[in-house]
C-alpha cells in the first residue's frame, strides 16, 4: 500500500469580505474542536437524553473508558423512569433531573452532551450555549433551517463552542479516502456516485421508533443521511450549493400487509417478517418497556403504522460550489447494509463497496480501488477499525474526552458549520421533494458558501 502524504492544515473558513453584513463569524475548526483547556482537571459533564445512544455511547462507555478525565454531574430526561435506570446503567452517582434548567443551575457542568430526540436538539444546545458552557450534540444538529439558524446565532452570541459528533469521519477506510483525495490521486474530482443501503433489520428499526415521523427526525434525509452528506462535504472540501430530490414511502407504513400498535400486542406475529421481540433484550426492556407508563413511547412500534410519514426510498442530486455533481440514494429495505461510492476525477476513479452487515461471512478489512486513466487498478487494503461505526466511535471519543488538544491533521473534528452544512443538504432535499423544485442551500441560512478550502 502506497504512503499518502499528510495534508496540510488550513483555516476552516477564510475570514473575508464574503461574510454577510452584520454576521458574526462561526467558530473555525481550528478553534471549535477543543472543548477543554484545563489539563489535570476533570471535565464536568451533564447529559440530556437518556435513550440508548445517550446511556450507551455517551454514558456508560464514556464513564468506563474516560473516568480519569471526566465526571458526570447530572442526567436529564423527560421520562423519569429512563433517567433513573440510566443512572445505574451508566454507573454514576450524580443527580437525576426531569427539569433541564434546574440541572444546568444546580449541576454547573463544563460541557453539555445532547442526545435527545432530533427535533428538540436546538432547545438544549441553545440553552447550554446561553448558560456559558460548551456543547456536544449527537447528529443531526437539528431538523430544519429555522432551528439551524437559531443555533448558529446562539453560538455566535455566546462565544462558546458546539461540536457535532460525526463518528463516520474517524473510521480508517473513510479517512483513507480523504487522504487519497487530498493527495490528488485522481486529479480534480468532477462527480460522485454514492448509494447507501439499510437492511431489513436496521432500516426497519427506524420505522419502529420515533424516527418514523418528520416532526421528530426531519425524515431519514436529515436523521440518517446527515452522516453521508457530512462525509461528502468533508471528502470534497466544498459546500453544497443546490439540491434536487425525489422520495416516497412505498414499502413501510400504510403499504404493509399487516398492521398493529406494536409487535408485542400484534395478532400477526407468525406471519409478519418484521415481527421483532423486544422482550429478548434485557437492556431495552429495562430502558424502554418498563418505563412506557411515563410517556407512552413504544420501542417496538409497528413498521406498518398508517401515520408514518417519512420516505423509505430517496434519490438526491447535489451540485457543489466547486461544480462537483453528486448522485446519492438511500434505500431502507435492502437484504444487506452498506454503501457503494465512486469518485470520478480528471485522472482516474476511486471507488469502494463497504458491506457493514450482510447474511454472509464478513471481511476483516475493506478495499479501496484506485484506477488511473490509461493505467492499471490498484487495490488498497484498509483494516477495519474495532468497535462501533467501523472504529470511528472510539477515535471520536478519544478526541473529545482523552486528549482534546491532540492534532487533527485530517480535520475529522466537526463544529457547528459542519453540522449545519450536513443537515442543510437533507433539509433542502426534503423541501425539494415536497415542492418539486430545486432548492438553493444559500437561501436556507446565512452562512456564505465556499467553493474550495473548507479546511483540508
């Protein structure tokens, strides 16, 4: 495998007259990704949102691995049962709250972690920033352009910092793609083919949960695809300019042959391929089922509920400020899970087929195919990272909690601008589907778009 030279680091956003009149500058990456500058002192963390992501990835895992660097000072959730269970599951002795404002006042955290339902992220991010603390938000940063603008305004006014946790950037094979593109291995990128497949297990699970409603997650173009759009923005080192999309709901929801309130109470358990027995998971029983009486949320909702309103197939065309064209699709009922991507350039083609989950034997390494124009193909082997999201979770959390000041040569840390640009593609795509018209990203928020040099 050939050695790829490390890319030089540049400012995230050039400070120029391109800024809109009256706008304050959103933190550049060089500033935004160090949330802690007191070596030797423990970072005091408060967590709002004690669902599976909060209690697991940002709860128990953080407590176990980074106990010498952090201490939890408060847990908050609107569901007192989940919050109480989370305290024992994570293994902390901090207070539990249902009143978020009270937690901020009493616990006095240094950093707030937001892992609530997507549509409420903005409420807690803004309150955290306004209270004078830095914030870590689970993706997506929020679900529409108006909430996005409110977050950007709050960060500018507060002088504090927001990180959005794009763990996909940290996986080894995605980093290798970034390195190859930065090294100019295929010349200037002209177009990208990017197709993501969710299987009938993971994909269906979005339709069981609160994600099945646009009002909660903004559709999968925002909740799930924000990962993919962030990767595109990061890989291409440019801002998305215009989006046109198609999407529909034709498999799940009202299209299904069976219907019930949830799997446990359903009369079609034997016949339905999507029957899922939540009682086989002790953690889900303890966290969700045993606390349904507090908010009425069913973790095992029927994937064929008639009021589901998100899309289950999506196709998006994106034009970037640097004139790169992207064809993207998301399918939610595939027999395997993963994606195919190909970068077409002036000197060749860079492509990969990453299988994240499939019914056949899995590999322990990923392949990237580099084919030069008028040349031969080179296969680059990238060992898979251990842990969640292809090894990205552990590397992301090391940066956040173990050594926040460590160098970031591949610009994997993501601030509010990255968070905004990723969701704005999904928001523009959703708006395009609903209106039948192309949507210009610049019309959504007040961030000036850049054609090149976003931070590579």
